[in-house]
C-alpha cells in the first residue's frame, strides 16, 4: 500500500456512501493478495509488480500534471516505498498463503507508529504501544505455526516489506504541495521501470513467463493495476480528503478478512487454529492503534 495520512480533522459522522467506499477499499486491497498469489505461481513476482505499475501509470498519468519540483524525491520514494517494498512483500507471498501474508503485512501500521515516534517527533500513548505489542505477539504466533515456520524466509521478507512500507510512508508524509492522485500516478510511472530492472537482476525466465502466461496472470495484472491501485487509492484519497483519518482507517481492518476469505474460496487455502489466533491478535493490535485516541 501507498497511503498519505494528513492531519486529523474535526470529528464527523460518516455518510453511508463513505462507509461503502471504506469497505470497497479494504475488499479491493485484500483481494489483491489473492489475485497476486494466483499469478505468482506462474509468473516472477517482481515482474508482476512491474506490470502492475505500468498499468496504473497508463491509467492515471494523463489526468495529473508533471510534478517537476518533486520528481527527484518521488523517484527515491518510488524506489523505497514501491520497488524495494513490493519486491520483498510479494516475493515473500510466493512462499505463503495469501491470508497468512495479509495478516503479517498488517505490521505496516505498528511499524509506521514506531517510525513516527523515532524520526518524526510523534508521541504514541499507551493505547498505541499496547497495540504494537499485541500485533507483534500475533505475528510471533503466526510464524510458529508448523506450515509457516518452514517458510521462515518468506515470513521475514513480508515483515521486511511491511517495515519498508512504513519508511516510505514517513517519506511521503514529508511531501508538500502535491495531491495524492499525482503521488500515486508518478510513483507508478517511476516504479514500473525500476521493478523491471530489479526483475532482470534478481529473477530469471521472464520472457518464457510472458509468452507462456495464461489468462490468470493477465487478469491479475489488470486487477492489481486498475482495481487495487488506481481505483483503490482513488477511493481512499477521496475518503481521507473529506473525513478524519481516525474514522476511515478502521476500515483497513477488513483487509486481512477479505484476503483470508478470498484465499479460502478461490485458492483452496486453509488456516490452522494457531494462525487464526495469531491473526486475531494482529488485527486486535492494529485496531488498538487505529481506533480511538490516547
């Protein structure tokens, strides 16, 4: 995810359309893990992410101006928040179920709070510290499940991706004078070729994968680029422009639920009781961070 969090505004009551949009964002982002998991069984994951951002860039770049004053910083943000982050997260996804990966990636929120406290001068209160602790205990519980413990490298890749995402968000939050749609479009423009180069360096068999790719891969590319990224972030930025983040952020707790249900229904995945307990702790910890104020 690439999310900009502006300052909290005054409390308001969400309209029904905003609630529906919040649910739609969580569903779109959660199902993105399912589509990606279906595709990377046949396609190198970094190459898949490159195609994803090519699609997003082609869909959005025509509707925004060139942010000439920000191009250098956006290139660096794209490298960290997209190229490195998605390479780690989705390479890790290759060795995990979509539902388990979506639960682990919720560490993005605790990492963001920690980075805010260490480098942005923010002061988390007891609720956020309790939520951080609970989320990490939950990931420890998930990682101890036998089928996931055997894929510990994949777990570390996803955790690392969550940390890098938080670093990227801290960089994005320091941008001034640029709107969210422009950020999304131009990060996509810059991340797509960066990811392609990364794929050529770290992966093999790209041409064979492209020529042999079936409809599942191309549907996943279209979904990731158009629905998960372009539409998902379009809805998200609309929500946070007209509502306090404190009221819309809790919808993100539905993201792992969407990924877990999608994995079970469409990929035939199953989660052990240990993973479910760990997932509940992670979601509960993130909920402690997102819901309410200290």
